[in-house]
C-alpha cells in the first residue's frame, strides 16, 4: 500500500545520492534495497498508525517520528535477522531516511507533516 501520488522510484532516486553512507558503512552497499525496504516499512507504519487510510489518503492520526523510527528499525532489523547490538548502522540509516523522506514529500508537494 502506497500513499496516493507517492512514486517509490522517484523517492529512491531523490534520496540515494543524498545519503551519507559513511554513517552506515557496513550496510552502504545495500543503500538502494535499504531505501526500498524503509519506504515499505514506513507505509506499513502509516497504515498501522492510521496516518494513511486503506486507499492511501491522509487519515486522522498524526505521524509520530519516534514511533515511525522504532517501527521501521524493528521491521528492517527483523528482515535482516539483526541482533539488537548490531543495529547501530541500520539505526543511523533509518534516521537519515526519515529526514530524506520528509524532504522528498515536501519537495513533491505531497504533504506537510507539521
């Protein structure tokens, strides 16, 4: 499920060159896959939290950055079978992803989280 009007390929193309790969060096070679998985996890979070409706429109709930971070990190770590003590680089990636996703949404005119 994607947000109405959201183009995942464009989002990845927007974010990929802006990532500071040194911050998540052990995972840097997987940057494109990480972005794809992060977007999927983010959309899942928004559906779960009620930020998005079933048809991809804005729901009534507020997007909570901290909740989203935890949800995305946990989902991506589980997909990669990472133990908690190995999640530092992934957490650094998710942190960057959230900032870049917001920049992409603002630049696309899709929404303003504030």
